[in-house]
């Protein structure tokens, strides 16, 4: 497997090269990896039935990665150029893109400071590299395909003024212990809450959505607004854009609290809850553990669930069953 390697020195980015994985450890830019200054992206290359390989809205990953670079004190880079390099890399490694619609080639662009120092200061060198690996939709579920999630009001993932809205490494390490604890209690993921009113923010490393019958008796798809606590997911954005074209659904960005979830559920108005992200596309939720409550969400009992329609639409675009501007053919 190959990696694209960019190297930045004070004077600016050097010309990118594609170097063999085996040689990366001796590459001069990799002499040190900074423990605190690191950020990444999560993308996939999809092989369609037509054997063409596609990326899904890669320009949005590049824009988001540059926002994270800026926030981390690392230099921003030319996203179009990195997309070009990744296309070339995937062409070289094209046999690693699975010939299957249940798996994909995961793409992990990473930017890390490479200053050989213990000081927390603006780095003078950084390494931008891309790791590729075949993956399946990798989240564990119950036998019905849904997940059980655990909400612990004592842990937060993100806070105002923080970096919860950027894919920086420092957001993810602290989630491991809470996720392990959730697993010990029989849950698959953590539902991240925020504030005294227990606002739902995200589930695991996915954006969260609910479907319920609103005050006007209409079916509504809701997700929390991008208020700084929410990772601006590309799947999230695509879902909002696609679903707002559907006439039988009201689409809204709004704060949802645990009290609201419990009330809607008691009234029989809560229909679905699901997580959304590149890794699992859409992950339906069937249960929430919260304080002493064990809340059953009837996501899997719906006759024509919104989550399934969205998932089918996204997969059809990603694997090229329908032509859509979100999909970029690379070979
Ligand atoms: C990556 C990520 C998402 C999903 O973003 P996509 O662009 O849809 O893959 C959601 N939440 C968190 C915390 C993430 O890291």
C-alpha cells in the first residue's frame, strides 16, 4: 500500500510525492510525530456495478480538513491538489477497492505536526499523508440491525468554543473509555449529551437524526443545528439536502433534549432515531439507556422507515446506481 506524502517546511508546502509505505518511517518528515497536533478525514472509494470507482463529495472533506488545520495551527493546503493525488493513489491501488457493495476502500487523510519537541507551540513542520484500507460497514449492531445507545450525562464530547466541530484527534481518544463502559452495559454506542437539559448532540462518531410526528401532525426529520458542538457531517448535509426535496417530510435543524425524546416516545409520536456518517452510512437506533430509563425507540417497527429510504438513496448515489452530482468518478 502506498501513501501520499506532503511535507511542509516554513517556506510552504513542498511538492507532494507518492512514496512506498515501507519507506515512510525513514522519510525525513516523519522523524517525530506530535502527540497533540493531529487531524484527519474519513472518506471512501466505492466500486459500482459498472466497475467504476467513485468518491462522494470529496471537496467537502477537503474544506473541512482545512478548517481543522486552521484551528490546529497547521498550514492549510490546496484541497483540489490533494484530491488529484488521492485519485492517482487509488488508481495505483485500485485492486484494493473491493468488488462488492457491502465493503469499500476507506481513505484516511491525516495531517500531523512533526516537530521534534515536547513544547506545545506552533510547529514548523507537518506531514500530510493518506492511508487506505478496505473496510465493511463496521459498526456492531443487534440481530435486527439496530443499535442500542447509552447516554451518560456525566461525560461530554464537545463544548462551546472547543473543537467538537472539527475532526481533530483530541476529540476521539477521550471517547474510548465511555464507549467501553457503554459496551459493558450491553450498548453499542454512546449518545453524547450536552448541558443541564440533556441535549442530544451525536451518537458515537455519527450525527444524530430523529423522525417524529410534529405539532401539525406532519412527519418531521430533525437533527441538531451546527452550533459548534456538532461535527458538520457530509452524510448529515446530504441527508438534509436530499430529504428537503421530499414532499412528505418536514426537515428541520433543531435542538432535541432527552425530555423531548421521552415525551414524544410516550405519546407514540417518536417514529425513528438513527446515526449517520461515512463509516456506517445510516445506523438505526432501537434503544437508549439513560439514567434509570431503558427507552425503546420503534425505529425497526416502521412500515416504510425514513432511514431506509435515505440509506438506499445514499448507497445508490455512492455506488453509481443513479447518476448524481455528489458522486465523482475517478476511474
Ligand atoms: C466523521 C464524523 C461524523 C460523520 O461525518 P461524515 O462526513 O458524514 O462522515 C459525525 N460525527 C463525528 C464526531 C465524526 O467524527
